[in-house]
C-alpha cells in the first residue's frame, strides 16, 4: 500500500508542476503582452485548484485502497486496485481538459478587458443545448469588469460562454436596452448577492465571492 501511495504522490507532484507550465504556455501563446503579474495570478489560481484536486484524490485513495487490498483472492485484488487507479486516471484526464479550457478562458478574458475597458457582453453559446443556471444569470448582459474579474467563462466544463467587447456586441446587434448591468449595488443585486448563500453564483460547485 505504501508503495502505491508513494507512486501516486510522486505522480501528483509531477502533474502539478506540468500543469502550471501548461497554463503559463497557454497564456504566453494567446496573450503574449499580458504583464507578468496578471499571468502569475492566473497560474496561481490554477495551482491552488490543482492542490485541492490532488488533496481530494489522495483522500479517495486513502479511503478506497485499503478496502481493495483486503480482498483475499489475488486476481480480484489486483482487478480492484487497477479499477481504482483507472478511475483516478480518468478524473485527471477530465481535469486536464477543464484546466486547458480555463487557461484559454483567462487569456480571452484578459484580452477582452484590454479591448473593452467599460465591460463586456456575456454571450451564451448557441452550441450548448442546456446552459447552467450561472451562465443563464450572466448571459445576454453587459457586465462591468469589477464583476467579471471575479467571475468569467468558462464557469464549468463544457461552458462555451464568451465575453464580447461592448463595441463588437453593439455592432452585432446583441445589446438590448436593458442589457447594461451597472457596477455597484444594482449589479450585485442582479448577481444574487442579496439572495441566500445557497443560491449564489457557483463555479464547479464552489461559491464565488464577488467584490462588494
Ligand atoms: Zn457558460
């Protein structure tokens, strides 16, 4: 058991370093003029999330591995351990996909912010059949950066929402009269900060703290 867990921990350490590099490379490729401070902040966000993901993965291993290893029949035991490791490998692959999407999202967010300092229009993708509640709450409106800094696409895996510069959205005829969400209290109210915590905006199941 100790050997399997040691191998798992070694994998985790390598994966964490490799993933920080993936995020950095994506930001460098998509937004090469991004200042170092912003880039490091985005990398830091993803490294923190990765640490939390690996902590949970290790907790699953700690809970499930002893059960698998208690199986007396050696073939069944090996099967159970393999299934466990396969499961974790699948989670890692899903996560890698999500991190790649989020790194691209961070770069897009930053580029749009440079181009459209007054805010951006949150566009719901036509290709998504059923949007999450968070995306529906944000979609079809122009948000100030104070809000988008804390909460921008992708909100969840497969979220294809996009931020569109205000001018481009106006030219495309996307902005209706009520689309602008002002900074300050009105914006907070429409984001649900006045609602109970359980119904506030969530990203990957975790509550999002918006600036007040
Ligand atoms: Zn979305």
